[in-house]
């Protein structure tokens, strides 16, 4: 790179830095003025004061006398619960629906196509409200064979009590994300050459076995990266839980901020939490990606 | 063996579909009461807009629908076709003027904006703001100036890590904090800004994908003709990159339209918000399903229309196909 | 006779220890047609790409139409050269989103600030000269390779250049399309254009070139008139190359 170019670039860069600093400075100045005006400054001391609000669903013992920090941890656990179960079920539903799109059964194919076309064009929030107010709150009291018990108080599964809120958020996320995953899986399957299908069919393998053992493993490298971003979407979308009153991380943060007025601190904590969550999901997926690619390479 | 499985599966599915269809019909015939939808159509369309002025947001919606129909069906008249882009770009300022008033119309405060007209306005306003911002961010991320590149990358990645509802919530709370004391912007504008800041990060990634798809030889060809780097970007690289990015930009636009519903949680009475306040009315207690089906139909239609429009645009912009 | 391009001791390396150009010096007179030949990787493409600043130099200096290029040149200098030196690429590099007419008139309008009507008039004239006037309102993807390359030549000529650089202009073409492009170049040479042509077309070199330069491993092996080069090359390496080509 010629020297003079560099010198020109240096000035542009300096200009950008100065402009950004001026803009940032203006913002910081405004925010300090506003914080002083409203009598607030950055302070995390409130985290250790008692929260004073009750939470309907707690994975660990919690009482209103516990601190805000502990309430946030409980929210974290609730988020994590719905996200992890959601990831698992959404993947299963998505793979099934995506595989159904390339099934030889025409009815199955169009059913799965209809599911994707309907779900992806309707806002998730609307779907969540539907699952909550119509589907789960409208459940008649029905014991099913003693093992499962449906009611508008929730679902009792063996010894497990699932709240209506949890079930609605979970179902909404799974159905919504499943549709997107189905599209990805379909794309991945389509990318595997027809010859592979013909090969296992000519070997007399069953459709399902061939799909599971031959086609999907080859489609995985194309599917996994897109799957990661869907998983991240599911995690981010889980914050809509607040609309049906499920006490996830965002809902607890929202209440905390409303009570304490600590918007900036609350925002920073939420930002950090989600960065951590994203890191966990993408890290996990990267590990899986590596494992899959490694296995493919070994088998070659 | 395989064939038997197939037949059995078909039968099972048919039985399931039959049962579902029967229950739906039964409910529609016996259980459903559509008064909650039919009597409140103006509310869904324009919210609590002053009754005497309702024609304004309605005119807005009608204009958009007419424009969509004209665009999709296409006209044989070349003049009409050529003026379509102009008409579309006039839509947003026209819509804002009609809703807000001024210049001969009586002003109406944003607190009375609502319904589908507000949904449209939020979508169009934030989309129009987000597109240029997204392009700038994408170019910034590909710049060889480390400061620009680092700044754009950090913004894009941070924004994409946070859930939208948090961006919107803190947009309402924090944007005023960043403004000089005494300067206030209203809730709708704050929402539009927050949506735009959020969408720009996603748009930037789509545009970046488009930019990456353009081979460096195109820049070379432009440089050899004496075009400056800026001219080369503006006349050669960006037009091609945006065309490549169009399908994913469409998805973003459809997502934006769906996501405007989140403002219902934050108290704006756009389409979903107005429905929530309707359902809180004792006269319509428990009519969730009717309202939700109605809303789903409206959103589905709007999103599908948007996707169709984008496909239309794609064909128009494809030089080879449109030249035929 | 005036010198159009003078190169002195050009050195360029992409990876340490391996020089794409290893001390190349040459002169091209105004009105001359110089054909550059050599095996792939010999540095011939790199060489002509330095002539209009597409490749920067590590050391050495260039004098193109009286403008100096070296390792520390300015962007403004490069653009001044590019306005006077046309280039045609192996892969045509037409702008796919612009019509043929717009491809050709873009630079005259945007760089030379000519009036749109005049630029389009000129474009039509050039297309006529290339024998593809009726393609003016089509798009690149609708044309054959040979037609696209002729559009690329017209596009370069639209700026009224004093020197034309051709980087393997027929290598990406179907064999039956090669002739139409070579004919256009032949016509250009007859009109007195200064041309530097990297090509493997022996027939073209023999017939049109004033001199043939043979390169190998970043160095000039020999420069001779075509008669000598093809019948009685001085260097062993040139002879071996020629025997492989024929």
C-alpha cells in the first residue's frame, strides 16, 4: 500500500474518530445532565435490596424478601428452562416437518407446506396470545390415563407440574421456530443429490431409515449454521413470554426497572445476560458443528 | 410393505383432517360470534382516531391497497407503470401528513393514532429509516479503516444479540435520556427510531451478503474506466448488491411488519394493541378466538401481499427478464 | 518516435521470495502493437495490470503517457492514467445490471461529464464499428461471449484512449467466437492504436504484432519482431514454448 494512501486514510480515520467522539460525547453529556436532573447516577447497590414482588414460577426457592439479584437469577433459570426445552422440541418438530416436505406421501407433503406457510406469516406474539388465552386457558379438565392431566391450571405430566404460562410460551416458540427450521431442513435435504435417494431406495431401505441414516447426515453441514441462527432467534423470542405473564429474565428485568427506575443498569445487565446466552448457544452449536464435520471427514 | 404404510398414513391424516375440519365448521356454525369483529371494523382500521377525521387514515389504507393492486396486476399503460415508483415513494410522507395533519388539515396527536394504519406507518417509517442506515453499516463493516470497521461490527453484533422487545422497551425509556433536556419526541417516533436501529443491524448483514456476492472484477472494471471509488460503489457495486440482497431484505420487511405487534406490549394501540383493549371490554369478554383468527387473517394477507410485491420487484429489476 | 510506455526494473511480489515481476524493463512506442506471450504464471498479466495501476509496484518505475507511476504513487495520478488507457479483460467484466448502451456510455457521462445524448450517440457509433449495433438495448447476459467482448472493447474505446491493454481477450471464448474479437482488434491496430496484448493467439501475433515479447518466471526472455520470433527464436526457452504451442 503506497504511503500517501495511508496518509489520506489516516485523516479520514481521524475524522471518523473525532466525529464519533463528538457524537458520543454529546450523548454522554446529555445523559449525565439528565441523570443529574433526575437524581440518578450509575449504581448497582439496588441489586441487593429486597425485590418485594412475588414470582409465580421458581426453579429455586425464592421469596419477595429476597434480593433483586436473586429474582433476576430466578428469571434467568426460567428463561433457560423454556429455551432449552424449546430448542429440543422445535428441532424435532422442524426436522419432522422438513422431512415431511420431501415425503412421497402427497397429503403429508401439503400438510407440512401449509403449516409453514401459515405460521411464518403470522406474528409470533399473536400466536403466543392464541396459545395462552384460547388453547391452554380453554383446556377442559381432562385426566388422560392417570399419567397426564390437562386443565386450565396447567398440565400435570407424571409427577411434573407445568404451568399454563410455561406451556403457552413453549408451544408458541416451538411451533413458530419449528416452521423456520422446517424450511432450513427442506433446503438442506434438497441440496443432497437425488442419486443418494435412488441409491438407498434401490438397496431396499425404508424411506424413514434412508432419510435418517443416509440423507440427513449429508444435509447436516448445510443445515447447522442456519440452525444456529434459528436457535438464537428462539432465545431472543422467548422474551415475548412477558405477554402471557411467564416470569422469564426479561419480565423480571422489566418489573425490576419499573420498581427501581434503574433503566440503564437494568439494560446493561440484560445486555450482558443475552450476550452470555448467545455465547452459550453459538458455542454449543460450534462444538456440535465441529463434531459433525469431524465425523463426516473420518467416514470419508 | 412401503405402500401399505403410505396408505395407512394417508387414512390417518384424512381422519385427523376430517375431525379438525368438522370441529372448525361446528364452531363456526354454532360457537362463533363475529360481532366483536364486525361492529369494530373502524377501530381495527384506525384506532381511536377522531371520528370526524377518520377518512384520513382510511384514505391512507385504501391508497396503499390500491397501489398494491395496481402494482401486482400491472397496467398496460407505460405511463402508469413508470410513475409507480414515484407514487410508492410519495406514500410515506403523504401518510404521515394525512395522519398528523397540518398544512390545511386539523392536527391530530399521535396518542390517537392506532389500528392498522398505525401498523402500516410503523412498518414503513422504520423500514425507510433502517435501509440507508443498514447500507452504511454494511459498508462500514467492509471498510479497511479499522475504526469504522470495528464500530460497525460492534454495533451490528450487539444489536443482533438483544431481543427486540428489550430494544423497544429501552428505546421508550432511554432515548429521552440521550436527548438534550427540553427536547421531547413522542412515543410513536421513539418506537419508529428503536425499530429502525434494530432492523438496521439485520439489514446490514443482508446487504453485506449482497456486497460479498459481487466479484471484485466489477470494481476493477469500474476503476479502469476512471470511475472514482465512490462512483464505482454507487453505480456499479451497490445496485447489484442490493438486487442480490432483495429476497432476504423482503424477509426482513415481512418480519418488521409482524414485529410492529410488539408495540402492543408497550402500550401503542396498533392492530394487536387495539384488539387487546377490545378484548378487555366486558361486552366482548372471552371472544379471543374470533379476534385472533381475524387478526391472523389480516396479518397473513398483509405479509403475503408484501412478499408478492417483493417478488414482483425482483422480476422488474431483473434486466434480462424484464427486457423480454 | 514518441514512447507511450516506459517500464524500468519493475519488481512485484505476492508472496515473499517469489517475484511475479522480477526486474522487467521495456518500451512501447506510440502506434506500436506489442504482443506479450509466455506460459501461465510467467507474470505477463501482472505486467500489463501495472500499466494502469491495477497492481501496485514493489520497486521500479513506470512512465505511462508522460505520467509517472512507482511504489508511492498517488491515487489521482492513477486515475489520470486510466482515463487515457483503455483495458479489456479476459472475462469481459461488463456490468450485468446495465444495458449495452449504458455500459458504454457510463464512463463518458460520469467521468468525462459528456452530455447523455452525445455519449449515447458515440456508443451507437462504436457498436456499429464492432458490428453489433442491433444489440444496443439488450443486457450482457443476453449476448454471446464474442459479442460481450466486443462490447467491452467498445466500452474501453468510448473514453477515446491513447493506449489499449488487452489481458487474454480471447481465452474465455468458444473457439468459433475468437475470430470476431480478433478481427475487431486487428481493425483497431490498423487504425494506429498503441496496443499491448497478452494472448496465446499465435496467428494474431504473427500477423498484427510489431514486436513479440516472451516472458517466463517474471522476467523478459526475449523481444523480437514476429518474423524472427516464430521462425528463429533466439532463446531456448522461447523455442520450447513455441513447440508446445504448435
